[in-house]
C-alpha cells in the first residue's frame, strides 16, 4: 500500500510539472502572438528623429531651450497688457473637474482667451477645446458627464490583456478622439496658431525615456495631408496610461533610416507642463516682458492632500494605491517647482485642484457619478469665487 501511494504521489507531481510547463509555453506563445515586432533603431537615430513633412513641431522637455522663455508673439502684442497661460494636468476621469471649471468660468463672463494652453494625459484631451474657447464647453460637458466615457473600458480577455500590449483595447479611445477631434477642430486650432497663440501637449517617448512637448498648432498649420492623423495620435498617446492602454507608435526617420517611436502617457514625464526643465534651473532668469502681466492658471485634475483609506492587501489594490501616491507626489513636486519659478520671474501664479476626498474605484475608472461630482466641485467653486489659490496647498480644505 505505501508503494502504491508513493507511485500515486509521483504521478501527481509529474502531472503538476507538466501543467506548469504547458502554462509557461502557453504564456510564451501568447506573448509572441500579442506583441508585434518593432523596427530596431539606435539612440543616435532617436536624437535626430523627425516626422516626415513636419518641421519644428516638437522639443524635449529636458532640452536646453528658450522657446517658452518669452510669451508668444502676437500681431496685437503692442496693445496687449496681459497674457494668460492655462495648464491642465493629468488625472483620468478627474478631468471632469477642469470641464466644470471651464464651463463656470465662461458663465462668469471673466474667462480670458488663453495665449498658451498646455495639456497632459486627460488634460491633453481637454486642451484643444479650452484653447478654442467657450463655444466648445458643451463638448467637454458631454465628454465628462454624459456617461460616454464608460465606453472606454473595453476589457480584453484577461491572459491576452496581461501578456499583450495593454489591459484595455485601444479602439474605444481612438474612436472617441476621432469623433470629437475633427478636421474642423484642427483647422480652428491652425487659425489661432497663426495669430500667435500656442497649444502644447506632452507625451512620453518610452524608447528614449524623454518627455516630448508637441506644438499642436504647428501640426495643425503644417498643411500636411496627414496632419489630422498626427494631431489625433499625439492626443491619444498623451492620454494612454501605460499598461492600461497601448502605447502609440509614431512613424519617424533619421536620415534614410525609418522607424516607429513609442509614445505613451505624458503624465509619466510630468503631470503638468509649465516651462522646460532647463528654464527652472537657469542662472539667467527668463522674465516676462515688464509691460505685460503674465498669469499662469494651473488646473489639477486630482486631489493634492493626503486621502486616507484602508488598503486591501492584494496585488491590484496595493499597486493601484502605490501608483496613486506616486502621481500625487509627482504632481506636488512639479507644482512647487513651477510656483518657485513663477515667484522668481514675476509670473502671477494660480492653482486649483479637487479639494476633498471622494470614493473612487480603480475597477470602475470612468464612473459617471464620480465624474459628475468632480465636475460640480469645479463648477461650484468657480462660481463662488473660491477656486483659485495663489500657491500650492496640500492640506485638506476645512
């Protein structure tokens, strides 16, 4: 009898080993099927990469550059005494906060025409409409409060999602962008670009590990037949959270070598886009023209204060919570750097963020009720005149 039991255990262990081997082989096969091979290229190619037909449409956030040291030129600059820069952060469904602020700002009758608008991640999706003005407010309201955003969660079959390019499919996000960012929108951006206004979006080049600033007005105004597609691709890349949505491959060349850069969530590089990093530490301070008042308005689609929650001790919950801590810390650091730069250069700094703790589930990232709640927070605080702070505040509102 003991010998029979021993043989039985041996056979069971053998079956377990076979199952493990088969599972590993299946994983390898799935990875091979789900991941498309890429064209190899070198760091030198990346450093000199250009998009065919487009010139001076982008720069690296960490590049030594003075392109944002001065307000953009305008045909009527001699008559202008004030310039306004709107900065819209990442934050996923928290972008509803900015939508509420912009809608209420229009209602007050005091919303300026922004000379520069920058957007990161969800802020990149908002930025073109904020740039074009109040007539596009209803588009933002629909995007962030109607429930259409729930269609973005199209979960893949789990093993393929874990071993492929992302957990969620790209098509719903691309479809949403293609429906709302049309040729007419791009033409309108181009017209404003010609007046001297600037629309900027941040992506993260995963190959080079560098954040990239895209001049969306220059893309729109290029006259290239594929300008609409590139405009949409940049927005989609900036809003594609790594691992959740697939990265976007953008065709580029260096000399005769053709390859595809991999771009993803701009928030990986920075949660806000204010000025290039080189200006932050430059001994030669870039000052706004003394005759012009420069206002910087920063909309943070997230809470900056600590938010207590007892975390469930499982992999997904711990990873999600740690990621939230990282994003909050990154945003606070970027805000402090921008605030100190504004203090040194005479820029009038204004910041607003979601100032209360709300229930939120990573398993339901585009919950309509949550989005409507943060929309109403932004809207009501703007109407009440309590929205803007003149420096970053990281403690709960009491």
